[in-house]
C-alpha cells in the first residue's frame, strides 16, 4: 500500500472528534472552531472531500473567522485539492497562505514547504510503462486522488496479465462511493509543452462485472486562475475484455501551468492499464491535417484556430461575404472526423456574426461633429419620441465606423437631431443620406428617420 498522508492532528484526536461531533447540536456550527472540526471530520472520517472543500472555503472567506482558524482551513483546503488532483488550485491556496498569513508562522511554513520546488517536483511524465514499483502498490509517479484510508487501495502494479512483457496497473472505482469513478493519474508542470500539440495513448482492458463498467483516458490543462481550462475525456469508452488502444491529441495553451492525465474507471469492473505514452506531435502532422481540411473550404473562408485530436479536429473558421453593401463576418466551430479516405465534415456550431463598419474619414467626421453642434438640440430630460431604429446609444466598445461612434464625435451626451433642419448639402446631410451601421445593422437614417435621439452610455 502507498504511504498514507499524515493527519493534521493526532489519530486519537480525529477519532475522538468523530464521536464528539455526533453529540454536538447543529447550533454549534456557528462557532468557527466547531466548523473547522466538522470540516476535518468530513475530510478525514467520511471521505467527503467535496463537502470539506466547500466548508474550508466558507471558513477562509468569512471576515469574522479568527486568523489562526482561517489559516488552518486554507491549509486543509490545499491538501484536499491535492488529493483531488487539483494542483493549480492547491498551488494558489498555498501561495495565499504564505502571502497573507505570515502572522501564523507554523502554518505558513507548512504551506511554504509544499510550494518548495512545486513545478520541479514532477517535471514531466514518469514511469509510463510501469517499470518502477512494487507489485500490489500504487506505481511510483502515479497517484489516486482520493483518501486511501476511506476507499482502500484503488490502483496496484501487476507483473502478470499485461499487454506488454513488463508490468501494468490495475484500477477500480471506490467501493465506498457508489456511482463514482476511480482515477489513476499524473500531474506535472506544463512548461515543456506550451504551444505544442501532444498525444496521450494507452492500452486498456476492462474486466467488467456489468454492462455499465467502462474505462477512459483523460487529459487536463490548467491555466492561470480565472482562465478557462481544457479538459478532454476520451469519448470512445473502452468496455471489451480484450486490450484496446485509446488516444487523445490536444493543443496545449501557451500560458498553461500544469498538465494532468490518467485513466478513469467507472462501475465495479477492474481496469487494466499498460503501454502509456505521452509525447509531442511533430508540427508537420498538425500542419498536414490543417492543410487537408483547409482545402475543403471555399475561398471566402479562413481557419482562425485549429485543434487536432488524432481521429478528430476542431476548426474555428471565419467566413466573409457582402450583404446590403457591408462586409458580413460569420464565425463557426466545425468538427471534422478522420476516415480512411481523408477528413469528413461533422456538425457545425455558429459562434458569432456581425457587420463590419469602415472607419470614417477624419475631415468628414470633423465636419459632422461641427454640424451636429449646430443643428442638434441638447437634452436634459426626456426628449421627443422616436422609433426604435432611430435611437442611437453609443458605447466605448463600438467600432469607430458605427453610426453611434460618428454621432458621439459632437461631444454632446444626450441630444435630439431633427433631420428636417439639416441641409442636404451639408457634411452631416450627405452623411445621413448614406447607409451606415446602427445597432450593428445596415440602416439609411435619412430615409427611415425624421429625428434621431442620441445617448452617450456611461459604460
């Protein structure tokens, strides 16, 4: 069995705590110390890591929590996150402890020790062919993100019955958590793989006890806090009892911090894992796939981003056309499937569509601003009623060529413009007679409006 992580308190204290908590009234939960003890009980005794994480976060985020208790809650939170394989989140938690809780030197020191050599501790994949390790124990370099003392051993190294002539690993789902999955995984710094396309492969075999038993490989990319992370669970779940290959290919974000990959076991069957490989896909393979797919698009379509995943590819494309005299841009996410004859188009998902407005000439914009200051009526309250297509609200994020942006050059926050008072041969009159984009749609203001109500948005 793999070495169990040390408990945050003495073993006798924890089991005594389990008994005492059963006797405490619910009202005691209002006391931060009791809340901390309850959260530790959930983590250590019942193995409810998700519930413990929520409790630790609540304690650490409550302003009136005493600092020693908040610091202990953060340390426990980081340890839970490590057990769950959430290395990026754990790193953030320990960093916060070191930065904000120097007044709690003992706990801050424990967080600092966990951060020491964080990105170097696991510089890359290790023991993928399971050459290292002792039979019956979790293979070195791999870990099971759950409490062993609650679930029992969930992964073991075997030297018989493998796909290769060497060793392999056997994984099962936790018996004490019905409906959950077991995981055998690795986590390491993403520095060597940023901007690269990587391929994860493994051979899997399932000793199924029911039709629902299955195995899958997964790959996760953790980016800086607040940015969307990539996660791919190989969707062709392995169910047969014979050895079957599984594969994931993905592009790693340039700002990726950590990578994690592994195997998921669902159900009650035993999942055998062997011949794991994780390597960088040569650029020429990705380029060849991209070029083969690009040739199937018309000339008005360009690929703006491309993810190659072995048997599948995802292309984000931009299509440009002309509608009502304006450039019309559409973006789609297209799925492609590799077949024996090449690449076949799959489902298409619309992402966005918009008209592009040409930037106004400087002298023209200057003349329009001058005319607006002459003919527009500044409003301090409610103005004349206008139809919806004659209402212009300017926002800072609108393009310079939008009608709202041109009207904003007058520098008047709210005004009404009576178009019947604007001379047709003035700079403003000539501009109104031309088609423009209002609210992102083509419009001819001189034809459809007798007056324009303009408002400068505060956003």
